[in-house]
C-alpha cells in the first residue's frame, strides 16, 4: 500500500506530463502537469479517446496506429520516443517530446505516455536562427562599407600624389592602416566565424548555454567592427573637410548623464563611471554631435585601458564664460617617450598589447575640439592612468 501511495505521489508531482490509456486509446489517468499543458480538467479528459489531445493528421489516424500495433507488433513510437505536436483545449498546438511505454497489468495492456514540453526550446532555437540571419546581414553590410572605404582611401592617395611630401605622408598612413586593419579586422571576424560554426554544432544537441555564450561573442565582435568602421568614416569626413560645426545651447549635464548611463553598460566587471558637475549653469554653446562623440571616445578609451574594479572619473564644469570636460582613469597609462605621437593617426602605444583599437580616436577628438574652438590637454603616467580635458570659451557677442 505504501508503494502504491509513493508511486501516486511521484506521478502527481512529476514536472513532465504523464498519461495512461488502454488498448482502445481511452484515457485512464492524467497527471496535473499534463492537464496544465493541454488546458483541461481531469474529468474532461479521463474516459475520452486520447486523440482529443492531437492535431490532424495524428488525430484521425491514432486508432489505426494502435490497431496496426496490435495486429503486427510493429511500434512506430512505443519504446522509441519522438517529437510530436499536442493540441490544447483552445485549439492551439505546441511541440513536445513523447516517450511511450507498454505495461501489462491485471491481464490487460496499458500504454503510458511521458510528455516533455519543448515550447521554450523551440522558441529559443527560432530566435537564435533569426539572430544568426540578422548577424550575417550586418557583417555583410559592414564588409561592403569596408570595401567602399578602402576604395575611397585609394582615390585619396591618387589625389594627393601631386605633392611629394603629401605622397610620403599618405604612404606612411597607409602602412599603418594596413598593419592595424589586418589585425583589428582579422581577430573579430575569426571570432565570428568560429562562434557561428560552434552555434551550428551546439544547436544540434541543443546546448543553449553554449549557444548564448557564442552569440554574445559574435555581438561583441560585430560591435567592435562597427566601432572601427565609424572611426574610419569619421576620419574620412575630416580629411574631406565636410565636417561642419553647428553650435547651439546644449544641456551639458543632461547629455553627460545620458552618456554615463549608456557607457556604464559596456564597462568591465565592477568598473564604475563617476560623474559630477561643477557650476550653477548646466548649459553651454557647443556642437551636440561633435561633443557627444568626443566624450564617448574618451570614456571608451578609459574603459579599455583600465582594469576591472576601477573608477572612471567624468566631470563637467561651467564657470562664467568657459566650459571644461574631463575624463580621468587609473589604467595602464601612456609611456612618456611616446606621448609626443599621441594624436597622430593610427598611433598606438607599445603597452596597449592585444587591447583592440584603431589609433584614430584621440586624433578625431582633438580635431573635433579644435573645430569647436576649444583645446584638448592631457596628463598621463605609466601605470597611473591618464586624464584628458576639453576646454571651451563662450563665443563673443
């Protein structure tokens, strides 16, 4: 008697659905998990033919399945298990894994079905497939941008070749570009290719944790490629002289708080951006696009070149007719002997190692600041971090 109660308790509390039927397909018992899956009450199912829980064509063919098994002994699902569709009370269907066992009890044959809902797994697989398609489209678009950019660089080379000095300078820049691009693009693209291959492998199991890990890696690689291309495009616009300054009164405090919240999302583990404003005024006349791009570039550098569990100090000050914006970190710092080349295009200090970057960010920031009539100053010491300040004066009436 105790064994019977124990068995009943196991069936009632089982996470998966359990249904028993006789050799005519009539439901004899159904546990709470199965009732929840199909949306019925027990009295609506017990005594009814199991085909009520099936969509077509299984609904119309189920009795013949049993009859064929009784006649030939050939099982299509008994003892094997497979993925099938179930029909809920509201008429909707859902996928589940069905395993059926055959039991002889009190001189009669009983079939027991074990039901494991696959709805979440199937939805996750569909989402991953869709995301993979979107990633392929993004990589394709960025590749086209890169091809166009390389073409533009070649055209620029031909235009400035009339000047020997300019030709020499361009060749130096090209050498830096090829060296940097070959490394900076190869690494994320290799990561995308490897992760995409592993996703295909893990989806067959499926191993959703592993798939999620590699989709996150692909997202990071695509984001890195996007950042590199944006730097290239910004440099191209500056070189072409098409960047126009459009100053307006900018709520600097509001803009800084928005940037802080946005950049905090990409910080390393336990990195914290600490923002503060000094001054009774919160607005200043600046180009909102150029100043936002410059601040994001400086904070991005601070995040990249600082370790985990560190603070990044971000401050704004409006004092009378001047405005100062400062970003300070406690990262690896810039070697003293290399600081003279800090704002050259494609320049990267030797201690940056494998940290990704184009070497264009500070060059772009300096040129943006100067276009707005400001100055960019800095301080840095090896292993003690770096600080960059953008200072602007109000336009005279």
